[in-house]
C-alpha cells in the first residue's frame, strides 16, 4: 500500500515519526519504544535514517517489523549525503525485499566528524528522488519542505523553485519541517500552490517536552518560535511533567486549528515517545476517527 492511497481517501489522517537505534546494542529498547507507538494504530509511520546512512539496516528492520507485526504502513527515510549510486540501489533493494513501498527522499546533513566530500553522486534531494524513480518506479516517493525556507537556501522563492524540482523528479507528497506558528504554514501553502505545486503538503508538528528541544529546532532549521510558546517553555522548563503536558496541549491546539482550516493530514514527530503520541491521539479522539 502507498502513502498516497491514504492521502487521497478523503479522510483525516494522523501519522507518527520514530527513529531507529544508533547501534545494535540499543536495538531492543528502541524497537520496543517504536512498537509502543505503532500499537496506537496511526495512519502510517515514518522511520528516520541516520546521518550518512549510519542506521540504514536498522531503519529497514524497524519499518518492516512495524508492518509485519501491526499491519501499519511505513515510509523509510533515505538520504544522499555520503552515498554513492550503488549505496542507494542497495538500500532500495533492501527496502523492497522487506516489503516497504514508500521512501522519503532527503538530502541529509553532513554528520559530525565526517571527513571528505559529503555529497558524492547526489547533491540534492531532487537528484535522489529522480534516481529512486528510475531504479524503483513502483515506489511511492515523498519529500521534505521548509515553511520558513531551507537554512541553506538563498531566499524563500528560490527554495520553492527547488521544491518544484523535487516534484518534477518524482516526489508525490511533501512533509514539512516542524513549525510552531500555523500562520507560517498557511502562508507557505499559499506560495507553493501559487508556484504550481499541487501535491499534498503534510504539516509536521513537534510536541516540545524538553526546553532544549526549542534551541535544537532553531539551530537545525531556523524555526521561528512565537513569544507565547517561549513563555510557555520558560514558565514550565523546571517542571518536566508540566512542560510535557503543556507541550502536548500546544501541539494539540496547532493540530485542531489546522484541521479546522481544511488540512486533512497531520504528521507528528513523536520522538519514540508513545505517551506523547498517545496523549495527542486521545485529545483528538472525536476529531480524527
């Protein structure tokens, strides 16, 4: 089954993202956490890919395990940083053999301590998407997008032009980087539609449960953080349980506003936390059925 089957069925969907272990030693505990998220029965699950392909084996193992045990469709991430064509082909072969039919094509960031040229055969996600489409045309390909513009882009208009190249290369839907102000997403959606991008654009929501996540979000993607959210984090930062509850409430409020404004697909960066994903799901129990 393809992600696009869900995106085109006219129903509201709620999906969760999880990440694989960085080493085999922690596989069992991470697998348990991802399976607890899967037990919530989301519309589908996204499984990330370690920097430089460092978790490729475990990404496929986690994704296929979720599909086999819970019957939940998964999409595996794939990055081109540090990858040669044969690496990409090998990864796609592994995914196909494991029954995975969806892949998220990403450029990826240069890993810490990485020596040499990080981009070998592919410099951009659009090039990776084109390679996936050519090598495995039956795969459903997704891409990432940045409502506030990619940090490496010259400007937002150029960034959207590059986004159009991803679509032309074969991406069938887009998932956004996290944002904390829905107006940023609405403005972005208007701009991409004006540029002729018509594929589904899925907002990515990050429930903040630790104060350090805010600075990480800023550093990685230049995400704008509204004053009311900063006040929330500052007020509850010394009380982990209170901050978790407040972060879940804030994320829930974002999702409800998105749905009320006609957005039918929501992706939650659950960070392998079934308690957080489950709380959001319960908050939406009469909205997302």
